[in-house]
């Protein structure tokens, strides 16, 4: 039998080192790409940063940012003491789209308080959001409450609704300013709920009659008649006592008709 001949081939230089430089180069390209992405993110808006960060928290895209259609943004926008100014600006922008905004602008006031964002719908002598002595909102009142509900309904925050009157006696012993203030607050609640506010968001519906006057120097000032919608901070509970009213010593609207 002829002897078996085994031929061995030695690997060249490329066979020993050919793949290493490719791995190193790929790592370098990946690091550079990550660096450029970080630099780009640093120059984008806060909303874009939150949306991208939210994608990694929630890749399924089941959440969205308030005021946008961006999916995959992680947790919903929520009102805190740090971003309350942002919500105030977004609500103001939404309200400007209301058909009679020019006429209503002086009757709407938003104030940042210790409880949250307080939105007040102030009445005039002729009545703006409610007819005099009536608990049914006017068309302007309904449209404005609808606009507010569409934005606040996107939040996880809870909401308190207050009804206030001036000190003019109303009705009889069977129906007084107490009943009127509660009925108006409940009427506002029903519209907010029908227009997008979640049932879980309603924290309280309160009627104060004339016990929390906006203008204490003039208890019969029409501006004392108002509906207050308070968007509460997530980290704050409902107050146990009537909150302080902003600018109480100075009337917001002195219109007398």
C-alpha cells in the first residue's frame, strides 16, 4: 500500500489578523454614531427629548404627549409644580381658538397657586357664562368648558370645580346662593365630563356661595360670580379649607352695565 501524503497549508497574514480590524472599526463607527445622536438630542426641544426617551420606556406607543400626536412618548404629560407654566401656555393657546375669544378674554384668568392651576371664568353684570340667576351655561360658557375639557382630559391629574356667587341675596330660603353656586359647579362638571374629562379626574365639586369673594372690597362685584376649575398637582391633595383667591383686594373687571 502506498504511503498517505498529507499536505499542510499555512495561513497567511490575513488569515490570522483579517477579522480583528473589522470589529474594531465597527465599534468605532457605532461609538461615533452614538456621539452624534447625543449631540443632536442636546439641541432638540424638550418635547422631542421626552418623546424619544418615552419610546424606550414604552416601545408599543400606547401613550402620548399632551398637545401632540406623537406616539411612544412614555408616560402621559402630567401637571407638576415644575411644568405648570407649560400647561398654562397650552391652555391659553387652545382658548384663543374659541370663536368669541376677543369678547371673553377679559373674563378668563389662569393663576398658578399652591393647589395647582386655577382657571376662573368671571361673570359680568349682564352675565357671560351663565344667565343671571340661572344654573344653565350660556353657549359661550359651553364652548369654553368644552375647549378646556379637551386639553385637561389628556392629563392624569385630578380636577376640582368650584361655584361662587356675589353677596346679593338670591331666591328664597328654599333656593339661595348656596344652591345656585353648587348647581353651576355641577353644570360645569357635566359639560367637562361630556367633552373629554375622565370620570376619575373629578376630585370635588364645591359650592361656596359668597364665602370666598374675589373682590372683598365690593361683595356685589359681578366678578365675584365665577366658576373655578382647578387642575391639581399630582403630588398634592385636595384642600381641606377654601383656597385663597388671587387678587382678592383688587377687582379684575369693573364693568358696570
